[in-house]
């Protein structure tokens, strides 16, 4: 599909038939353009290839860039409108946004998971198996350092200063910061680097990336989301958990501890 052509038709439809204001049209164009860039980056050429898991991965990126509640709600509305337009005009029968829930504008501090539930998720990987060792290390670092998923998966070997007990993280806007890392996360990382990563390393694709998938390539957001979802299910957690939940939970935990002191 020519995504840009479909975007232009959608915007024209909103302007002529919905009579939306110019600033709203501009915002919708930007929202769908970002979506299209992601589709092209992932080589998605047909609407039928857009799964709900794929859409959740894209939405995770929207959370990661720090959009406000109103901007997130508008993005969701734009996505729904775009896909419903494609269906209404006979271009597809598939609607990946069907089960998409619009975020509440009044966002509360996350208190979804208890300490015990977080620990239960982290302890699910089978550390007798190479991939379990990797997964435990990823979860420990994500939780213990309060990283965004993009920061976790973007870690390079030369970002690790384990003897000094900190890591160097490249965050939003390519800004770097140094983050303390706890002893348990250090231990799990060392075991992964010593026992599992050498089994996964592909000299062509892995380069300097810390966390690799089973094919030796850098772990993707979607790959990590599948792994996390598996362990949430194994831990019998009924609450909805996303990759960014750990980061939100950590900061909530630290804030409540600080103000309770």
C-alpha cells in the first residue's frame, strides 16, 4: 500500500466531510505520519499485517517519548479514524485498533503492582536455561535502573561500568546520563555476559549491543514485549502490564518512600 497516498486521502476526508479545524488536521497529519514511518521501518506493506501486538509496540513508543495524556488520546483517535476510513472505503476489512483503549486524561500515579508482584515477574525466567539467564538480566536492569525500554535495548557493552556500579544510558534527544545499578542486576548481567551472550553473538549483527535475541540480533521492542507478557502470565498477574509499567512503578515506589520518610 502507498501509505502516504492513503494519508492524503484521509486528511482530505477529514477536511471536506468532517470540517475539522486546520490545527486539528495538522495534528492528525503529524500523528499518522509518525505511524506510517513506523510501519515503513518495520516493512509493513498491508493493513492485514498490522497485529494488535504490533500496535501495542508502537503505542509503547508513544509513552516512551513522554506525550501528554491529551496528545496520547489524540493519537489514539487519529489511529482509529485512519483505520475506520480504510475499512469504510473498502480498502481492508481488518481493524487492528478494534480493542484499543483510549488512555484516561487524568493519569494517576501507577499503583497497579505490589512489590511482591514485581518480584514474582522478575523471578519467572528459568535461569538454568541460556535464554532465561538473558531474560532475568533484562528484567533486573529494567526494574533496578528505572530505564525506558528503548534505553534498555539500546545499551552497548561500552556503556557498562559494572565495577563502578553504574551504566551510561542514552535517553530522549540522545542525551546521556549515568544511572546507578544494584548488585543483583550486576550479578545477573555478569552471568548473562559470561554464559549466554557468547552463545547468541552474531559478529555481523550483534556488534556492541548488550541484549540479543536468539538469532544474535539486537533485541527488538516487540521481542521484549512478548517476553515480558509471557512472564506476566506465568506469574499469574491479572493487572495489565506494559514494558513502561516497571519504570513508572519504580518512580512511584521511590516517591512514596521519600515522602513517607
